[in-house]
């Protein structure tokens, strides 16, 4: 979909040149809140038609550094959608069972069915991000590791592109969001978690360890986003330092994509419709 935050397929993406803050002419917080609510209401209507239309499924993928706002964005954008038509899956450290399969297996078994919206809070992309920054994790995967690790990441990028192409060809609409938070803003949010008793539970010591690898993560994101933003499964680099703007922008992109699908409620055949009067009369006569 048209968006200033679309990572153009086939072009080199630069983290350094991407924005973490909204444009100067962005709406204020109050306007963004109203805009988000209007879009959430629209998404509720669109999801109902998506379910009735029963031709497409929707997969929303969220990736980001810690404290970028993945959880709150997913909650805010999908707050009005019927829970029966939406599933959220979070992917953390692979389990023993998951390590017995290929790296796409654990996400593939949680893909949304037709008529549903599926959300991946982190995803198979972790295998080209956290594992790239910490290649020692490969030891637990019991795979053949090439001498040149760059070959492994390219192989995984290729597998992901082919996987997403297959999904798209079979009716899955894929939208991927990188919530682009700055290092300074992450620091501020970590401090807030430490200094606010009600938010202490959100902080983990490991968060600081990963923050120490910031530059490595940015390089890994740059490679991943460049290699896997495609026409059939695009990435959007959404400024994440301002949460209201981020949430409104994500919601707009999702709604616009659903609008473009030509969704419609199933039509009733003339034969069926001709019987409606008699059915109506039967009910009235009860």
C-alpha cells in the first residue's frame, strides 16, 4: 500500500536514513487518538466482511527492539476486532519440540485460516536477527553450519521469501511492521519501567544485555529488511518514538489494504431469495 514508510522492494534500506519520529506536520496526540478510534471501528467492519467473504486470511508481522511498543500497538489496533476472528501469537525462545523442526515450522502451524487476522508478535525473522547477533544459538539447532555464516542468512532470507510467496499465492495477505524506536527513546522507556513500580514487571535484565548489541541489531535489521521486503509481503518501517502516531499509522495501513481487496458479503441466489417471503411468513405464524 502507498505509504512513506514502505520499504521499497528491491532497493537497499538504510536504518540510518529511516525516521524514528513523526513528521513535523503530524496530527497532535488528541487528533491521533480520534483518528485511531475511527480506523479501529473501520477495521471491525472490515474484519466482519473478511470473515464472510472467506477468500483471504491476513497475517500481520511485528518486529522491533525491546520497548518499541509491539504489545501496545497490537492491542490498540485490534482492540475493536471480534476476538473470534483474530489470533495473536508471540514467539520467544524456541522450545525443545520446536528445535526438532525447521525454523519456519513453529510459525507455519499458527498461520491464520481464511477469514481471520493472524498476528505474529516477533516471528521466524528472529532467526535472522537475534540468532545472527548471537550465532552461538545455532549450536542448539543441530543443523549444518556453513563456514561463511553470511551464506546461512542468505539461505534463510531465500526460504522466507519463498514461504511468503507461497502464502500470498494461496490467499494470505502479509503486512510486516518494523517499529523503529531510537536508542535514546528505548533508554527513556527502560528507565520508566525501572522507576515506576507498576511497570517493574516489564523490565528484564536481559534487555540491557541486548541493548549493548544495538549496532549489531541495526545492521541485522538493515540486511533483513532489504532482503525480504517484497511486493507480496512488504515491510513498513514505522517511526516508534511517538506511540500514538505509530499506532495510528499501522492501523491506517492495515485498513487501506483490507479496503483494496474488494471484500463483499456473499450474495444470495435469486432462487434462495424467492423463498425468503415464505420463510418470513413461517416465522411470523409461530
